């Protein structure tokens, strides 16, 4: 039953929006940097920070590893919380060089569960960031959960209010086929509908999901 409901949501969103072409990024490393920088800011600001790194010809693990943290913070300033995010990037790079000689190919060779657990051991990398890296940088199967996902599912009575990250992730992964393309597109579609319609004050009347039963928020 949950499978049908989840696929119905997916199809309604896909019908309205079509493919979202996530994650914007030319390389796995660019996706990783973007996933760390996007915490608590909008994507336009992340793009400016990444453009600065590219303009400085620094968007490689080795160059960012060699760069002073203060210089890195200055380059990523547009992403906000730049000192904290520079430290998080450095934590990731220290971990990458200490454990994998700076080789992203070694991460690609890990299975999804091991890679996820490894990423979660890095200070400043939480579940959403780790899962974004696993799914979008390495194309391995994990469902990325975010606040939009929880809001949409909660308002349609599919999860309980306050359900934790791991429970929601498990809900998707147990009820959907293990399909990287589906997981990739589905998360991006949740972000789209969350930004455009399922805001704190929802705009149900014109939302692609208005035909679904509502639990908390009748249209
Ligand atoms: S129909 Fe309303 S509650 Fe449902 S996803 Fe759209 S805006 Fe949110």
C-alpha cells in the first residue's frame, strides 16, 4: 500500500515538473563541496561560492587540502556561515587524505552502507549531507530525506509528526525499488514542491499533490 502511495506522489510530481537534472555539479568533488556548502543557505549562494573556487582554480581535493582555512573561508563567503563551512570542508579533506590518500575513486569502491557510515563519522557531516554525497556524488542507493519531504509526507498522513530521519529514510527504502535514478529524481521533486507549494503556509489549491488525501492540512 505504501508503495502505491509513494509512487502516486512521485508520478504526480514528475508529471507536473519533469526531470530535475540533479545534482548540479560537473564532478563528484564539486557535488561533495556543494552538499557541504548548501547547509542553511539557498543554492544560488552555493553557486557563487563554487564559482569563486573555480575562478581560483582550486576545486580539487589536493588544492583545497593545501589551501589555508582562512583563504578557503574567504572564497566560500557567499555561502554563509563561511568559517564553519570552511572547517567542515577541511574536516572532510583531512578524513579523505588520512584514510583514502585523497582518492575519491576509493570512496566509489565502497558499498553504500559503508560509505554512509564513514561519511557520518566526519565532524559536521550529518545524515542529509552524507546521503546527498552517497546518492548524488557516487550514484549509490540511499534516499535523501529533508524537511520538505517530512512536511509533505506528514501533511498527507504518511509519516508521524516528528518522525526521525532514519525512520523516514527506511520508509522510502523499504517501500520503493532500489533504483538510483528514482531516488535521485524523487528527492529533487520533493525539494521543488516544498519550495513552491508545501511551505509553512501551504498553497494546496494549485499544488500537484492536491488530489491526494490530506490528514493535517485539508485544501
Ligand atoms: S497539497 Fe498542500 S499539503 Fe499537500 S504537498 Fe501540496 S501544499 Fe503540501
